[in-house]
């Protein structure tokens, strides 16, 4: 057996089935975390630059440049921005309808980013409880042995049984703490993505009048012949 596996083998021998189950949960958590990181990287979560530049170009009255910038952006918000530009340029639906449909797409994108977060959260919440269950079962076994020994009980044997029982709680916490931290980090990334989507969509339809002034607002309700051609 490889030398680096010796501590793990000893942990399993001392902790029993509860530790084995917790180790399996930790492997599942690692696989889910790796999948989420790959998903976030592939979808460009957190990359807002292209979408913001496309919005600025659109509000400045350069629809072709805005479309090109959004198309080059490899991120969720850039794709949302591209759909807004294409939808408004088509001129086939009122602004209210386009906004509702884009909001529908945003909800779908956010739900896709939240996929598999619930299982990770469940692992973070249940791992300490499973470890505590192992500790309780170990303590019961230790005190049963003490009762059976009567007056001849060896305190060192009892102490050994207790620390082995507490081992499962330690393993449960060791699994839960990093998983909980990662879930919080992933959730914060998703919340930032959702906030950026809401801000871009709102600015697209309001023309960011509070920041840019009413004289630089692009109207989506202009006559068809004066709308931006995309």
C-alpha cells in the first residue's frame, strides 16, 4: 500500500462506516465543485467588460459596434446584451415585450448557474450531523463496555473509545466547513451575475438617463424607419 494512503486507512479503520460515508460525500462534493468551476469558467461568469462596452456603444448611438462587441464577448451577460440588441433592432415587438422575454432568458441563465448548488449545500449541512451520529454511537458503545467491565474498568481504554468516537464528528466538520465556504463563494458569484444582468437590462431600456443625461438616451419607441438597424 502506498505510504500516503496509510493515514487514510487508519482513519477508516478507527472511524468505521460513518467515516467511509463521509469520505464518499467529500468525493462527491469535490466532483460537484470541480464541475461548477468549469461551468463558470466556460460561461464567463464574472466577465462584464464586453457587455458594458456594448451597452455604452448602444447608448452612444453605435448599434453596429455594440452588436460586434457583444458578439465577441464570451460571457453570460454579453449574450444577454446581444439578445437585447438583436431584439430591439428587429423592431418586431414592443419594448415591454422584449424586456419581459429577456428577463425570462435571464431567469433561465441564473437557474442554470444554480444547478447542483443544492446538493453541495445538503452535504455541508448533513456532514456534521452524520459525524455527530457516529460520535453518539461510539459513545454508547464505549459506555456499554464500561458497564460490562464493572469495577475493573480501565480509564485508558475508556478514553481511547471516546476519542475514536469523537473522530467522526471531526471528520464531518472537516468535510462541511470547506464545502460550506465554497457554496457561499459560488452563491455570491451568481448573485453578482444576477445583479449585473438586472443593471444592464434596466440601463438598456432607460438609456441610463441618471448617469448619461436625458439628451443621450436611445429611444426604443422611435418610428421603425428611425430605429437602429442591426
